[in-house]
């Protein structure tokens, strides 16, 4: 076992006992949830206890909801009626405080979810950038709205307004970035929020509690810790949530949605599972395709919704592609997140290696083989990625979103085979298309853009850059996220209309002159 560098070691467990409700950092004296890392610090393998968080109960969930409802105050609240400039000031104060917590948050990302150092740093920095970009985009949105229109004798001042109370639930694979990519736009548009971190990647939120508390008015951000069933379900059952913002899987999303009694009240902003295919055509640049399929299927051990989860390779180049690909899989480095060059890292879910093994066993039983030498080798907290071929539709690894290190491969001779599979699939997020012949690529681009929401030419699938739309069809998403689109997803167009007559004109002029309404304003923020 390599020694853990001093700066990344955890000297004593972080016993986090606070949660944030109604602007107060409360101390929890009840039951707590242990946070254990699958990274071992002992010669003989043993998970490492790194801290604990409160295990709140239903009463605290209702308290959080009441605080968020109170802060929204039927639309009268300080936050939803605040001037755009002031909301931006709160956000700027928050992000400046958050930036001071980079080291501890990055360290906890590594320990809690096993993400390697470079990617953990990237997650933090990308999130900070996302917040700054959101502020800029919001200013632009506001500038675009700083005017009156007139049609058919009716003046209109049209803006985007908040929706109400947002319940925000993020995933464990991007516990900071994806959660904040929901929370930040929801907040800046004037909504009030309840945020419950994911099961893994929860301690890393605790160093930010103070920044939230100090930067936003009471009740605008409420952060609770504990189990989804205990906290999120009762909140949904009240019917008082206006937006469910969730990145995770469709089963848990549907279970929560079903509990909300007023389906038309509930807006959904969901990023769900996917089974993004890579399709390697006979004329593909093989080295490039291998390189991109490695990063696409194995970055963060395949635990990305955008990961390549199945590879279709044309019969003509199958053997050559697989020969290079199998070697490349076995050449990757496994190590702890801070180890130099560690690409494959410990899996945060203790039962994940076993689940992946079950997928492998099922595939082997139904006729697939493991093509790479190391495929399926077990470590205490890992299972080496197995390249499975030939994979058929009756196999679990074909049907399930593996969200981990195993790579199913299917060969095809007719391009209609992968097209039919994509059309039949429950998912529709992205595809990676590898080829160089424009005549062949053109019709495929035209088809694939109708089946998924992003066609990646000769590159792996990914969400970023975050200014681009991130969405999906079918069970893969609802609503669109991007710096700009998220502001739209968490708001609604709302406006003041007035018929053109002398009395109304006088009122409008006075409203503009006196600047008492925060909604009616033609001021520009630069
Ligand atoms: O888990 C899904 C993430 O949105 C993927 O983001 O493509 O930047 O890794 P990424």
C-alpha cells in the first residue's frame, strides 16, 4: 500500500452535526449516519471511517418545507421579490465564500466517492465557473427583459419569475457539480429551496453550510441530511413542492413524483439514466476511437450518466478494434485518487463489485466471453473492467445501466441494427459516432439527432461545456439544463399588461419613475 500524502490524509473523522433550516445552523443531537470510505488506510483492507452526518427525521423535513414556504411567502417573500441586482449580490457573496473551501471539498470528494484528484479539482472549479457564468447569464436575461412591448394596443413588461419551492436532490457521482447546477439556477431565479445531498458525497457539503447561511436570507436555502424515504417522501406528499429537481435514476424519480398529489403543480427538472452507445464505423480512425471509447466508458470508472455504456463495432473492423481496445483497458492504472496517474479508482458503493460480477456471470452464461486478460479481477474495492463480447439483448449488461466498470460490445454488419436498438431503448441521451466518410456520416447524423439529444462525432459523450444543452429523451431526462437553459427551466414567463390609454400610461410612467416595484424596471445591470 502506497502511503497517503499528508495533505490528503484525514487526521480525524469529521463529525458533522449541523443542518440548515430557516437561516439557522441547527445542531443535531439524534441519530447519525456513518460515512465510510471504501479507500483503506491499513495494510490489510478495511474501509475507513471518515465522519458522520445527521440522520434527520420527518419532523425536520416538514420544518425545512415550512421554512422554504415561509421564505417564498406566497410570492410576497423577500427573496422572490428581491431586485435582480440584490439576488446577484447574495450569489456573489456565496461563491466567494465557497472558493475558500476548495481544499477540503476536493479532499472529501476523493475520500467519499473515490474520484481522482484531477477530476475532483475539475469538479470544484467547474462548479465555481458555473456559478459565475450563471450570474452573467442572469444579467443578460434581465437586460433582455428591461423593456416594454406593445401589440394590439396592449403594453407588456415580460420577465421570468420564480416557480416557488424547489426540492433539490443530486447524484453521488457529481455530488457538488450536478447538485449545484440545479440549486444555483433555482436560487438565482428567486425560488426557495430544500436540498438533500446524495447517499455518498454528503460530508463534502458540510464545509459549505456556513457560506449558505451567511449569504442568503433565512429559509431560502434549507439543507437537510438523512434518508430520501424519510425526508423527501413526506415533503412530496404535502403537494406543496413546485419543482422536483433531481439527478439520479428514473425509478426513484418516479417514486417521488407519484407521491405528489397535484401533478400539474409539479414541474420536473430531471437528469436520469442513459445507455449511451458508441458506434464504430468501418472507416473510423481506430486509434482515436479506442482512445475516446476508453475515456468514454471508464472515466470515473463508468459512473457517469454520460458514460459510453455499450460499444457497437462494425464486423469489418471488430477484430482490430477489440485487439487494441482490450490492451488499452488492461493498461490503465488503478490506484487511490491522489496516486499519480490513477485513472481507475475505488468504487464508492461497497456492493458495486458484486453487482458488476453478476452482470458478467449473466453475460458469460448467455454466451459472451471476457476478452481482456485482467477483465473481472477483483480487488476489495474494485473489479477490473471486463470487455464482454458478443453481447446480446437477453443479457442484463445490455439491458441495465451498469454505472460501473464493465464494457459490453456488440458487432453489427448493417447500421440499421444499432439504429433499431437505439429507437427501442428506453433511453435517449447521447451517442458517439466514429467514422470519417462524410457520405456515410450525413444520414446517420440526421437520424441520430432525432433519437438522442447530442451526437458526438469522433469523441466520447459528455455533458460539458456547461453552456451547451444537457438533456435527453424518454427515461433519460425532463427539461433542459445548461447555464442558460437552467435559468429557463427554474422560472416561468410572467408579465404585467396594460391597455394603452392615458390613465394607464400615467401609472406606468410613475411606476418607472418611482422605482418602487421591483418587477417593473427598465434599468440595466452591466
Ligand atoms: O453523470 C452525468 C454527468 O452529467 C456527466 O457529466 O459528461 O461532464 O462527466 P460529464
